[in-house]
C-alpha cells in the first residue's frame, strides 16, 4: 500500500496492522471491500428509521454497520456506532440525537477519505 493511502487510512482511524492481518495482508482485497463501504445503504436507512421512530429497524442497521466497520478496521466509526447500537438495543433514546450526530460526522469523514483512495 502506498504511503498516501496509509496516511489517509490512519487519519480515518483505521487500525491497519490488525486489519491487514484479518485480510491476510492482501491489500488489494482489503481496498476492494473498503471501497464498497460507501455503497452500503445501512447508514442512510438508519437515519431514516431513527427520524421515523422505527428504532427496531434502526438497531438492525446500526448492528450491521458495527459489524462492517469492525471487519474493515474502521475503529473510530466502530466505537461510535457501537454506542449507538447499544442505545438502540436498549431503547435508550436520551442521547440518541447526539450519538447520531457523532456517528454521522465520522461517517462523512470516512466516506471522504475512502473516496480519495
């Protein structure tokens, strides 16, 4: 992986060492899956479901994003989406809006970084 891509990924909060182990050091395979992340509909669906009060569906979206981000080593997003997932699982809506804003900020940053790879 070239240095520019490594820098972008590190800035995005990717744990490159552990993630590359998970992908058997196959950088091409990792980048292939990472570049598909922005196409996944779960973030937009989660936002819609939260806005519409469909918290069970939003939980499913968040849980899927948690798994995707964990597998791709997107640690900063993983931490944030994990909090949101647990809030939705427990129907703890007190800080849901704040958690959603945090997740969206990191998500947008990730999408921007991934688009530059």
